[in-house]
C-alpha cells in the first residue's frame, strides 16, 4: 500500500499513465554507471556522461528494456537536458 501511495504523485507529475510510458527505469543509470566505472580512469575522469550515450558507446542501442511501461513511443529526455533539441542539447 505504501508503494502505491508513493507512486501516485509521480504518475501525476509525469502526466499520468501516458507520461509514465515515456520514462525509463533506474537500471539505465546503473548500467551506464557500471560502464563508466569500469573504464580506464585516465580517459574518463573529468567528463560529463549521459546514460544513453554511454550505453550506445558500449554497443547497447535498443533501450526498450529500460522502459517503465510497455510501448514503442519516444522516451522522454532527461529532466536536466534541453527537451527542445533532438539530442537533448548535447551538441
């Protein structure tokens, strides 16, 4: 019951079930962090990483397994990236 109550505000914040369908699980961040932390520190220290880019560099291009809900629509850009550009403001 506590879990259901704590999820409801997030569903509302994200735009209900439709908004939730555009989000990823936290596994995407943990997998990207693992990839970064196992790299040679001499080449990766001092860089800013975006989970999707890190996974792509590791050969993971299908992010469907990280969806919080079934669907095939576009996933939202991270809250801290510019959503008005196709690449999230990375270039």
